[in-house]
C-alpha cells in the first residue's frame, strides 16, 4: 500500500497551508490573513512548495498585511523571478483576498442584523412602558 504525500492530503482551501507538524493551523477564517506573522507567511509559501523564496520573505519580514498588498513588481523585487511562480502566487493571493473580502462583508451583515435586532428589542421595551 502506498502512502499519500502531504500534498495529496491537504485541503484545497487557499489558506490551509501550514505544515501538519505545526502547532498553528491556517484553516481558520482568512480574515486573519492580515494578522499573519512572518512565520505564518513563510509556512504559506512552504504550502505552495515555494521554499526557495523563504529566505527573502524572511529577510524582509513579510507579514500578512504586506502579503495581501503584493503585486508582480513587489514579488519580483523579493526575488520571485520565475514568471510561473509569480503567476501562481498572484493567483493564490487573489483567492486569499477574495475570501477575506467575502468574510468582511458577512461580518458587516451580521453586525447590521444585530443592530436591527437591538433596535427592535428597544422598541418593544418602549411600547410596554
């Protein structure tokens, strides 16, 4: 019986890329991407099998906030000279950004619903008095 490689067992979520030996997991909501430490960004790179870029990302202390701001030029300046690697990183960053935006909107919607419920409860209290 053949054993599966780590890549075969990873979910396809763009934010679940930390090694299984790590105590941290990125399969939580990606609205946290902006709060990622440099170490979490490094683990994300490792999950993309782009370990060759880890030294430059480490030297520049790239964190989640900076990662989300990356474009082709910034990636190139970080030593990502291979156009296929840049394209893959930009694609994965776009996926991360889309998920972050979706979750931000969902959170805003929940906050509005809470406010509406609170106003409704206040109106009911005022009617009783």
